[in-house]
C-alpha cells in the first residue's frame, strides 16, 4: 500500500509541474495587483496560501481596496467560488473509499480548477496521494508567485508573463481532448460547451454574467442535459 | 482601510474552504442514481471546456497568438502528448507568435 501511495504521489508531482508554472505566472500578476492597492508581500502571500483561487483573490483585492464589509466579501467569495462545490461533488465519487475521512478534509483544501482537473481524470479510483503530489508543487508556486509579484512586479518581462498565462489552459486541453477522441459523446460535449461559452461571452445580456457564474450555469445545464440524453453505464463513470 | 486585512483573509479563506470541503466530506456514499452519476461524470468536461474557451483568447497580449497556442495544444492533446508537453508547447507558441504579431 505504501509503495502505491508513493507512486501516486510522484505521479501527482509530475502533473503538478505544468500547474505550478501556470500558477506562477498568474499569481505573479495577482501580486502586482495586490501591491497596487497597498497589500504587503506577507499579507498577499498568506492570502494565496489560504485561498488558492485566482478569480476569488483578484476580486477580493479590489473589494478590500474599496473597504467592503466582511459580509459582502463572504458573499462575493461564495458566488465566485461556487463552482468548486460542483467539483467537490464530482470528486466525492472518485476518491478511493478505503481511505479515511481525514484525507477528504486535506484534499478539500486543494480543490482548484487545475488540481481538480488532473485528479478527476485519473484512471480508476483516485488515490489521495496523487492529489497531494499536485498540491505540494502547485500551492507553493501560487504563493511564491504572489509574493514575488508584490516584491518585484516589473522584473519579469511582459511577453514571458503573457506566454506563461496560457499554461493552465494548455493543461485543461490536455485533460479533455484525449478522452474526447475515444468517446463521441464527450467530443460533442466539449465542442458544444466551447461554442455555448463563446456565445455567452458575446451575446447581449448574457455577456454581463460573471465568469464564475457562467461556469456554474453552463455546467449544470449542459452536463444535466447530457446526463439525461446519454446516461453512462455503471463501470464507465470511474474511468473519467 | 479601517478594516483589518487579516480578518478579510480569514473570512475569504473560511468561505472558500467550506465550499470545497463540504460536498467532499458529506457525500461519502456511492451515489447509485444513474442520472446523477452521469451528471457528475460529465461535469469536469463541461467545466474545463467552458473555462478554456474563449477565455484563453483573452489571456495573452495578442489574441491571434493565443489562438495559435490553443490550436497547437488541441493538436498535441489529440495525439496524446503529456500534460506538460501540451502546456509548454502552448506557451512556446504564444511566445514565438507574439514576436511577430
């Protein structure tokens, strides 16, 4: 068992490398934003270690600068980060049930878009140590990037930051495309999701919906319709 | 700022952690309902697709460079290159294209 956990941890570290790179770039810009409103390197770093959520932290920084109330900040974070709840539901079914509940409390801390992505796409049941491996590179990179962004925001050239900022999307693509190649329903689902997402960002009225809300609404609707039209057989749901 | 920054951080960290940990710890049993199982199986694909596109096009300094990175990533992912390779290639593509665009 111990060697299985170890090899899962190492696999997790490997998946954590591209995540860490992307996080570094994104959190670097987060640090620059924090510095602009007078948040110190220590404060920004603590924020990143305890939250690890890009959209949530960006929104919080402007809200904090505006002197928002604690309650408003709480509601705002709830709305922006609600998508993690869906991911958490999905992961709850994926985790190897032979592990005690304490692992779920630790893994919960690491549910970001990217760590969720690599965890849920593991073959078979999910060994928590895989997620720990990804977390142990990704979260420090997120925190380090934030800190360095505050301290030396202008040192990293703009074109490097720009290039690195697609790292996370590249990863998402590497997660969703290979299974879509094997399964027509998934391929259709990926294509439909992207097209609808594009429409939602261009059409009047709906384009004013925030990115976080858009993800939740579209996920519930599209995955819901797919579940009714194309129910998955018992064994397949573990292979995600 | 008359508010305490550390209290702000505590508030946001608490809310965000609860969102993440509650379903994971409260839903311990295996869900038997076929429709819900299917829904949860489809969730990641829809979520990641919606988050990737068209957001990737706005992530860089130049939209066309981002589009190039996107297409290269899809191509490499189709041929089952690793997460790391796909990711790096997309970055490199953007970096190179932005020198010319």
